[in-house]
């Protein structure tokens, strides 16, 4: 291949990469955090990975990620390996490398302690709302105009410390609702890509 052909192919690849969606679920990477309230973002990514056969086989940019397709859209599923409070240290470099327009093609999935278990809140932008993972992403991207899907994990009881609450496991009676919420969050991601964030908000916000 000539140098011109090589550069043309490289440019085309970069152009294609920019049309992808980055779908990032937030959580903590150690096994002891598996299925905790704070890790529902990871759980949604795992569900999408299984449903669409997209293995998270790459480990770069302080993240586990995999590329594939959901419907007609090219996607990168991402699980930061930085721990929750430094999530942006994985997401910002991945978006930069693949030339992602983070205002249009980044979807972040996280837990929300202000929502009942299993309820969703889809937003096109906004503050971190006290969520340290979102706060770090906003700081490193330099803006808060990325789409987020927040999954309710239930409000903290008065006698609980917040850290203990989010790092704790769901009560047995809450498991069916959070499983439904995880499934609905995956559907919301697909709706965002296919029909836009407004359509996803109308369909999923506040519903179980």
C-alpha cells in the first residue's frame, strides 16, 4: 500500500471511530463490590455485553472495554477500572482516543440514591448530583453535557452511613426490582441511540 493509501485508510478509521457511541457503566472493579448498589452501572454493561455478544476483552486506558454493534450503531462498552471516584480517568482518554463527541455520543450509567430501587432517570446533561463518579467525569471532560442513565438503588435509611449504603448489597426483596431496572436501563441506552434522549426520557423516567 502506498503512503497516501495508508494515510487515507487511517483517516477513514479515525472518521469511523468518531461515529461510535461510548457506553460507560460506573462501579468499582474488585470482586467484593460485585452486585453492590454502587455497581449497578457495571451490571448494565454486563447485561448489554451478554445480550449483544460484545466481550470486554481490551484492558487499556484504565478500563475494560469492547467494541461491537447494537442495532445499526457501533458501540464501545466500558467499565472503568479506576474505582468509582476516578471514573473520568478512564472515560476521558477512551473518548479522546476514539474521537468521540462526548456531548453527542457518550452515555454514562450510574446508581442514584435519590430514586426508588429500579426506577430510572435519563438526562441529557446536568450536575453530578453528589455522585463522585459523575463529578470526576465532568471535571476531566470539562463539561456536563453528556447523556446519563441513572438507576435507582433506594434512599439511604437515616441510621446508615452513605458509604456503607452504596457499597452494601441489595435486600432480598429488592432483587426483582433492581434486575428489572438493570434490564430497563439497557433498553433506555438503545432508545437513546435509536430515537434520541428525549424519547428515552418520555419512555423511561420515573417508571419501573
